[in-house]
């Protein structure tokens, strides 16, 4: 499936935005869940603490009334008040029982409810105004003590429940932190992966185009851009490939034309009876005709495309070229002397031994004209030297 570059970049931004939204909603979900759990635990704890305080007040009030009954100072209104306290205490215990699911706490609350029901039943049967009913009064005292004992046991259990609640909150916070950390790590790794893959996918065709342009700068036309997507970059790659093909064809034509012109010039230069030598504006030799090769006694690989200072070209030719390059003008009738070093065998008269002695032999003594061949750019100027044994007119 071919997707345009614009749509791919847009898809990358959409994907990045989706990741950001996903992270945001995930963090919000965990924080909201944590908040709800802590809120529920806190609400239940506050309600339990409030109800426990009410139960404590009711228990204390029941104990006060129980003591008043045992001292035979209670009145009928006190008895009614005690029954009301017992009914409220019973209701409070039932409400407290609804907040717990632990067997241990429900057992303790059920025990207190049983004691409260027994106390209420006993109060309905025993006459607190009859001093002879000591057994009933003693039972009321025992039930009140058992209610207080059960309540103390409940408070101890509630203390451990509060510790467990704090531990539960810490576990919830730690678990939420762990989940959020895992989500952030996964998202971070996914973001790094996307930042490595997506820009690479988008930048790869541009890199190919850049490499192809660099090859063209080095005049290498045997290059092409392979890109099989039919998008904006694909169109650009196709047009560049066409341009490269046209440039290659033009370069081949230009090379052929230069080769033909070079052969023509070579033929003309060799038809001339004079020695011809051509160098560019940097002093590099680019052409010698056949007679010049013979005169200098050199091979083409020894001098062509090399600076004259690095070759065995005679000093008089170098000086004439240096003058022409400095003046950037024509030099006429520069004196040229060309010598070759030859070995001569000489017999020593005293010893009779034949020795080889090297000596300079003059092979040319004449004149040279250096003619500049102007081009559009000064660094592309060429300078042609023509040698003659006679002075030029």
C-alpha cells in the first residue's frame, strides 16, 4: 500500500498523540482508582470510628445506669432510660456489624448483641424495686461486665484492624505506583522505538537522494535512486533518475565529442613539423605531439597530467611556461635548450681500461612561442608551446 509522505507524517503525529492520550488516561485511571479505594477505606473508617464512639458512650451510660440500679437508687424513669439505651446500643451494634466481613469481629459483635438481648430480657423479668431479688440484680451486673469485656475485646481487634487498614492503603499505593511505573517504562521504550524507526523510515529516501547528489557532484553518473513508493518522494526520485540518465547521455556525447576533437587536434599537431606542448593554468602537462615525445625522449605516463616541476621537462621550457603563467599573456621567442645525458665509453690511456662517462648532449637549441588559449574561467586557460629551431617572425 502506497501512502503519501504527508499522510505518513500525519499518521506519525496521530500515533504520537494517541500514545500521549493513552498515557494520560492510564495515569488518570490508576490515580482515580487509587483515590476511590482510599476514599472508600477512609469513609468506612470514619463511620466505624464515629459509630464506635457512640457505642462507647452508650456502653458507659449503660454501666452508669447499671451501677445506679445495683445501689437501689433507680427510678422508673431510669429503667425506661436504661431500656432506651439498650435499644440504641443494640441498633448501634447491628449497624457496626454491617461494616465488617471478618469472622472474628462479627463473632465479637454477635457476642455483645447476645449479652445486650439477655440484659434486655432480664430487665423485663427482674424487678429492680424488689430488694429480695438479689440473684437478678447480680445477673444484670454480670451481663454489664460481659458487655464491657466484649467491647474491650472489640476495641483491641479494631486496633489491629486499623493497622491492617494502614498496611492495605500502603499496598494499594505501592501497587498503583508499580503499575504506573510499568506503563511509563513501556511507553518510554515504545517512544524510543518509534523515534528510531519512524524518522529513519521518513529520512531514508532523502539520504538516498543526498547520496546520489554527492555522486553527481563527483561526476559519477552511474548512479540511480531506488525508491518504490509512489508518493512525493517517489515522484522526486523518478525525476532525478530521468535527469541522471539525461546527464549521463550528455556526458557520453560530450566525451565522444571531446575524443573526436582530441583526435583531430592530435592529427593536426602531428602533421605540423614543429614540436607542440600544451599545459593548463596550473602548470600540468595535458598534451605533447609525437615529435615532442621523441625530442624529449619521454613516455606519456611520465609527463601527462603531472605538474612540470615534478617531471624531467627541461628547465628552459619550465621557465618559459612560468613566465607565461605569471603574465597570463603570450611569450615570444623564448630561448629553449634541450640536452640529453648520454654515456660515452672512453679508454684510459694509462690503464687501458674502458670507462663510461656521462655527458650532456645538446639535441635542440632554438626558440619557443607560448600562446594562451582563453576559456571562460581563468583556471581553465591553456597554454600551447610551439618550438622552432629558427626565430619566429
